[in-house]
C-alpha cells in the first residue's frame, strides 16, 4: 500500500485547491527520499515522474496538466491558458506562473527558497512563484502580482510555504550590502548571528514585498532547514556534505 502524500494548506487560500507538499510519501530513495519532484536533480527520471504523477492525482488533475518552468531566480512570469503546450514550458527559464484556466495546476519547487501560492478566487485567477533571495529582491513577487492583475485579479491573497527561516540563514556582509543598496530600511531583515555574521529573514522579506504590492499574505511558519524529516533543504545538505538534494513541490489549481 502506498503511503499517503503529506501536504500543508492554509485558510487564506480556502476555496482554491492547493498544497505545499512535504518530502513524505514518494518513491525516491537515498538523498532524495522520498517525494522528490525536481527533474533537474540526480534522481532517477522515471521515479521523479512517478512522484509528480502522485502529486497530480492528489490534486485532482492529470500529470499532463501540471505546469512547470525551469526555475532560474529571475523575475519572469509565464501566463498559461488552455492552448499552452506544457511539456516545452518546462524548459523555459522563469520563476512565476499565472492562469485563469480551470484544470491547470501551477507548480513551484523549493528546497529553502520561498514557494508562494497566489489566488483571487472571485476573479478566478491563480499564481505560483519560486522566490529565493535573488528572485525576491529582483521582483518576481511584483511580476507575478502584475501578471495576475492583467488577467483581472483585484483582491489577491498569497501564502509563503515552507522555506528557510532566519535562525538557519547565515549570510555574508556582501549579501546584506546588496539589500541595503536597494533600500537602507532592509536592514530590519538582518540580525546578528552566533558566528558574528548576519542572519537573513527571507520569509519576512517576502511578506513585506507581497504586502507592499497590495496582497494579503501569510507564511506557513515551517522552516525547511530545521525539519529534515519533512522537508528537503539545499543548505542543510550542503552543510552535511551531500552531493545533491531533492525539492518539494507546491501546487495550486482552479
């Protein structure tokens, strides 16, 4: 018997099918155990396809209706409709997806970066974005909101899924300087760490960008680094000397 997949939902997105899936319940093994959904990882391609198919089934769509892009820490957003060829889309460099077409599942992969799911249920518009520090600083959140507004969204809600928290995110001075050059007030997202280096609050930064864009937003409060049983974490894997890592998936569908 297959182990049921585990996924998180949030009341802010009530009325729209969605889920922030954990790493539990998949077919992968070793470093990728067990619900690894990253095609670009070193995991077996057929096993990743099996994992993604199970996610699609859980969300009530066919595997061929899961829209994905090649996440590249950009501010690029793709608008998907019923005429969009989804297979070629997976090779397109972008970090956001939006649609107003029922039955298309939008996805975002993550392994410390922010997976963000967006919805305006009244307008029938949804979005998904991958927002690491570079994408968030570079405007992927605002670009996703704008693309949803182009489809008629007016009251957008968004939830940031499991991502790395400030207590686990030690960065360098040059990293912090990049944020301060944009806005000195960004200093509030940094705190002193135990090693005398800055600690960055990625989800708070994401929430600020969302709310400044007029979006009602929350974070699920789950730290990927701190919960190895439930979440993949690029940074945790790097600290452990691992050669590769898996990614969990977030999905939303009208």
